[in-house]
C-alpha cells in the first residue's frame, strides 16, 4: 500500500472513529473530526503531513517509488 492510499484510509478511519466517539461518548470529540479535516485541507496545499512522515519511517513507499520499483 502506498503512503497516499494509507493516508486516505487513516483519515477516513479517524473521521469514523471521531463521529462514533461524538455520538456515544462526548460531543467534544467532534473537534477531532475538525482537526482531521483541517489537516487534510492544509496538507493538500502545503504538502506537509505528519502522518505521512510517520508512515515513511514505518516503511511505506510513495506511488512514484512503487511505480519505479515495478519497472525494474
């Protein structure tokens, strides 16, 4: 799995978890949803994503790296 797809999966998971926490635990968990959305928005413009940095350290590769590895 590429970093790009992993980020989308992680963000979607976090939104679903935060909505569940908001419904069943406490209304203030809605701020986690806001944080995830704001982080996705800013990373689209700046390219800075803390989750991507962590995933790179865990060994995930970008789409470009995977494509070039498949050509060899």
